C-alpha cells in the first residue's frame, strides 16, 4: 500500500489523535512503512500557529496555517510519499474548512488559500454526537479557544459534516466515521480497512 496520503480530521474531543496513533501502529504491525505527522507541523511556522491560537485569528490565522501546510507538503509529505511510505496526517484541509470558517473567514477564501496543496488519497473525517464529545472534553479539559466557545462543539460538528460534503464535491475521496460509541481501536481498524480499499481500487 505504498505512497498513500491519508488525512484524519475531526472536532476537538472526538479522539482523533488517539485514532491517528492507532492507525500508524496497525499499519506498521502489518509491515507497512508509515510516517505519522500532524498539522500545524513541527516547523517553526507550525509551532507559531499551534501556540498562537489566542493571538492570531481570522485571516491572519488562516494564512499562517496555509503557509505551514505548503511547507509541510514540500518538506515532509512529498518526500515520504516518494519513498513509498504511507503518510497519515493528524489534521489537514478539512480542519481549515472548519476552524477558519468558525473564525469568520468565508469558506471560499479558505479553499482558495489551500486548494493548491496536495489533496489526500483518502480524507477521513471522524465525528460524533455533541453530547459524547462534550463529555470527553469535560473529562480532559479544553485545549483551545475553539473548544471553550459556548456552543463551539455543536458548531464544529456541523461544520465537519459540511466540510466532508465540500471536499467530496471537489473530488476528494472522503470517509466519514462516527465515534459516538466506538472506541479508538475500532475506529482505527475501520480507517485501515478504508485505506486498503482505496489502494485496491487504485490498482484495479
């Protein structure tokens, strides 16, 4: 299954990062060469975006995220794909179509900033019932201002459904999963099955 680019997005508290780690472990256990990465990236500009959510908002944050994404694609993702690795990225364009829109940037403007980035072979979007996510957030605490906003979880979940439809219309293969009751391992196994299915279709 070499040279595949898979992105995993979803609202804060849905268990996305845990799923990403489990997907990487499952693929490696099958003998696949896998790169697990994330956005914002670990580059200086990515760290500026990651730790600057309180300071940067709206278009300034959208541009910062997009700049980090283009660098991430050029410096990390493309080289890994060229080596024949499966790249599993924690957050990508779907998150921009949600968080930057929540920040007041029109969706078309967000898309225009990001549409020249490499599109994934499979964009996985994990969602869940609002009450299930809010329970998890209550247990671990909010990690960003998006998660602290009153009604933020409900808005974020709704925007991810919209982002999925938008990306599918743009021709991006999208896999939507519900983590309301499923644990991270079950969701991860479903993602791996989706990756294999895409690979099989690509070879047909």
